């Protein structure tokens, strides 16, 4: 292929421009499938409503994955050519030039077909001589790397889209793409996914052109950043049916078909009407949750579970654990935080390595002065399941871990059994803010804290550790704050 041919190919595939808002990046396939409302927001929401939120966890994972992937590629293909360029246009041109040279392997490629409004990045192209292409007596196959054990639906569609673009570029579409997962790889047949791919691209165009408006998710994560804050606000202010726990998409659609569009509509429809539309317990639950919103008060669901009986020592605790980023590292609980109600203080135990994990559980055990008169409050079953798993793996500490489990009380279970709340779910991040609690940091969530902890280990910067401790402390205090607010609340009787 001559330089003139390459230039013409570039002009055709670029359509005389660079990728823009009107084009679909294959990397956004996950958003299209799992969070289409954020895609809608990117086209139609007021620009000033976007609130950037750094995803430190994803950024760390991407950097770690890239380093691991590039090392593997170099080992398997010593003559690999890594595409570089100061701009995406330059990288695309360099990708085409390198394909035309017949290189054995090409990494970090850029593929465009802006005539069809599609483009994306490829981890690796590998030369295959079983069929010719526009470049010569060979073509390229696409290899993509994913940090997962199983092939997810959006992975399959993403690589199929990239394969579609590759086929247009080289005038030969490989029958399958190869996806490398944790410990194994799978080949994704292109024709098997082509119909679904076409439907999803059509859906994206409908969103872009204002012909479709997908439903948001349930707050406090109604959409992903930078549209999370905006989506949460829109859903709450419109009193969307998403604000009701336990209703799936089909149930909400049934209500809308019957002229019920908001939580106020649900509250005013009456229980009998709702029971004609929804099966139990969803009719009753939706009615009383809507009443809780209408009156701005919790409603008794069933008495006898709340408030929990105070003991001499009431401790509210929460774990933070690491993620497994590479084959060399392991997941472990690195922080046990406690809010001591009687002492009115926060206590923390920190493990720097997996080898120190059991040590902080021993410190946790030693903190309990009187097991017969102490209760450990937590939110969800995660903490107890974690301790039971550790007990099974470490018989030498099983007695102490099981003793800790024996005095645990899942506060979420008690609240869920006792109340209908003016909250979209019974997650702590939804229930506590419904009664006025606020986390002190906007830039530190569960995944962020994991990144801050990792950076603290590398740098020794104690400000990073303090951010993790503050986040964990707020998680612990949120449980007590919600408990106190519910104790003091003017709870409405059930039935109304």
C-alpha cells in the first residue's frame, strides 16, 4: 500500500475530522449497557450540572493492568511495535502505517471509522496469514485484555465493535476476537454478537438524537460521574418511582401504565389500588414508603425489633479491605474502625500487609473488655462473613473470631424489619442522609480509600491515611447517628 493509498484511507476513515461528541467510543459500551442515563446526560443535561469526580480506584487499576499487560505482550511478542503519538490523530495514522508494513504485532492501537461514528483503542493486533487484506497477504486479529474471571456482555460487544472497525480498515473481518481474562482466554465469534451490537448502536444513536431517554438508577448513584450529583437531584426532585425501594423496572412500568408516575401518586393512589397493580409485598411496601416521603417521617413496619437493647458497651464497627490488583498481591482487611459510644471516640486498627491482618483482629478482640455485656453493631453481613471466612482459614484464631461474631448485631436488619423510610434503599449511604447525616469528605469513598491506603504504603504520607480513617470513622458514626435519629423520630403508626 503506497503512501498515497494510506493518506486516502486515513481521509476516508476520519471523514475529515477527529472523534467528537457525536461519535461512539467502544470503551463506553459498559455505560451504554449499564448506565445509559449518564450517556443521555452527556448529550442533553445542562453542561454546568456536570460535577467531575476522580475515580482513583479505576485509575489505579488501569495503570496496574497496563503495566502487567505490556510486560506480557513484550514477552510473547519480542518484536512488538507500540503505537505512540502526541495526538489521537497521530496515533491513528501511525497505526495505519504500521499495519501497512506488515508488523508481526502492534500494541496500543487506535482504530477509527468516523463515517459510521465509531472508534476505539485496541490493546494488541497480531498478524495472521490465513487470509489477505487490503494491506497485503495477511490480516490482523484483535487481542484485548480484561481484568475479570469471566467474559462479560459488554466486553463481548466492545471487542465485536472494534472488530467491525478493524474489518472496515483492512477490508477483511476476522471471524473472532481473542479476550484474555484472568488465567485463561476466550475467542468471541463476531457474527454471534453482530445483531446485538447493531441494536445497541441504534439505541445509542436514539439517545444522542433525543429520541430515547433511558431511566436513571436508584440514588445515591443514579448515574456515574460526572452526572451522579445531577441525576440524584433530578430523581429526588421529580419524586421519581426510583425513590421507592424494591421496585424493579417492570413494576415501575406497570404503575406508569396505570397513571402513577411519582411517589406522591403512589401515596395518594391508596393501598387497595396498588394491590390491583402490584403483587405483595411490593404493593404494601411501596404504599408506606411513599407515605413516609409524603409525611417526611418514618413509619412503623413492625415493632419489637427497634431500638436494640443497650448494653454496657455499644460499639459500631466497619472494615476496609484491599482489592487484588496483580497475581502477586492478595486482598486483606487493612482497617478495622470502631466508634465507641460510651467513650465517645473513634478507635482504629491498621494492617500494612496481609501478614498483619490477623494481628488487627486480635487487637479488635482485646478491645472488648466484657463479651457478656458488649454489642458490636455493623451494617450488612459483610463483616461477619469476613470474620467467619478468616476463622475457617485460621483455626488458631477461630475461637476469638467466632467470639466477635457472637456479639455482632446487623443494624440494617433491625431497621429494615422495623421501618418504612423516606429513603430509596436501606443502604447506609441512602438511609443515613435521609435523616441528615453527611460524610465529611466528597473525595473519599470505599474504593477511593483503598487507593489512598495503597499510596500511603508507598509514600508514607500520613495525610492519605488520615483520609481513610476519616471515611471509616464517618461510616461507623453514620450507624449511631441513624439509630439515634430513629429513636428520637416522630414515627407514624402503621397502618395509616
